């Protein structure tokens, strides 16, 4: 298809979509877009007869539409003769500008449709878990692959901040662990992750297939001051604290990655979720904690008042992936390095 044919096809689509609409260039003008379109086709065909054939109408309709537009503008757009028509100087100026305007209008219509059905737009996602492997990583990869024109922005941070942003609709969806009590939000349990203890590779527990809390009771732990450090701290207290006993937990101002390196250096043990262990770390071993209760429910939370079409598509994909994940979760994790495998 040549360039003119492509242009005509685009304008035809715009004219059909906007049939009956009026173009308000100024308050005193009320121009019928179909009259403009008929004039453009007539200018391209140099004939009302051929324009009528292209448009699938009668020559009299084209002539009447063009004449009405000329009367409204107060200028002649065409010189008429027995062999056809040709543009006047004023007509050439008008048609050139009208083509540009309709081209912009066609783009605006298609952009609005794309934004309305979620195939374009933006999506802001909050999280505080690891993206090294697992469900959330796969969800982001699949959505980005299927919706290349949607701009995805991600923010790592405190779930409480993310929930407030969701309520304000400055964030579309957030992921975190637990069972939220949020009556003003929609949420769905999407996947589970096991809890792992990170130990130095020379630690006595490194030789075990799994560990339990009784083995961890007298260990020293380190957590980050940043999320998810505070949540891990609370988790340790809930599992290990008893009457007269409080676990030793230090809070350090380091990121998750450096926290694990500090474990390798002997500063203490820490906890992490299953998605983290897809990342290779030297000098540590990841050991699952054997209790059935040590499986974290992971949810997605969004506002029911959020009308972002991209969000609706994202939630739909999340639910589809949830079903596949439930059947065989281990197949969706990235291949783990040998030192990260539970032995």
C-alpha cells in the first residue's frame, strides 16, 4: 500500500469513527467533518465523479457537500470544468491544513481507544519482596511482553506507604505478604512463598536439609532497617520470643543484598523469602524452615475506584498466572545456583 493509500485509509477510519461530529475551529464555525473529507477525496481524485466512486456514494452527494463547505467558508475551493476539478489557491491551502488536522484527529482517536482498552498507558506497581525469581517476576515479564506500549514503573518500599498511594490512586497495585484488613481496597491472594533462613556456609546448620525454630533459638539475627527488615524482625519475635526470652536481633542500615553478604561474613543469620534464593550469593546457604506455618501468603492490593484499563489487564493476567502457579510453583522459579539449593 503506497503512502497516499495509507493516508486515505487512516482518514477513512477517522471519518467513520467521527461521522456526524462537528469540527469547532472557532465558536462561529460549525464545520461538518464529512464535508471536509469529501473535499479532500475530490482534491485527490481531481473529479467529483471519481471521488463519489471512492467514497461509495453519488456524485451529487459529493458536489453538495463540497458546495456547502465552500458556502460556509466563503471561498471557492475548486475550479470546475468538463473534465473534472482542480484546487484554487485558497482550496490548496485549506486542503493541506485539513489533511494535517484530520491526521492529528485520527491519531487522537486511536490513542484514546488504546488508552481505553489498556493496550497503551502507564502502570505503577509497588512491592517490597525480591524480584530475583518467582511469581511476581514472572508476572512482570509476561505483562511487559504482552503490552509493550504500556509503561511500567515499579517502586520498592513500605507497604503502608504503598497502601496510602493506592487509596490516593497515585499507585495502581502493590504486592506484599499477609492477609490485609482493607475494606476500602480490593485484594487477592495470588501465591505463597516459603521462609528460608540464611546461614554462613561454614555454620553447623548449613549441613541440614531444613531447620526448625528450636535450632534457631540461640542464634544471633540481623535485619535491615529498610523493608522488609521491620516485618522480618516482627516475624522473628513472633516465632522465637517466649516468657523470659527475647531473640537477639540487630537492625542494620543496609540493603537486602548487603545484609546477606554480612551473613556470609559472620555477623549473624537472617530470614528471607523463597523468591530471593534465585540470586547466587557466595558464602551462604539457604535453608527452608520446616514448619507448615512458615509459608507466606502474598497478595495484590488495588483500589476499586481505579479506572486504569492497564490495571484491569494486569489483574486479569495475575489471576491467570495464579492458576498456573498453583499447579506447579517450582517450575516458575529461576534456576538456582548450587549453593542456594536446599540440600
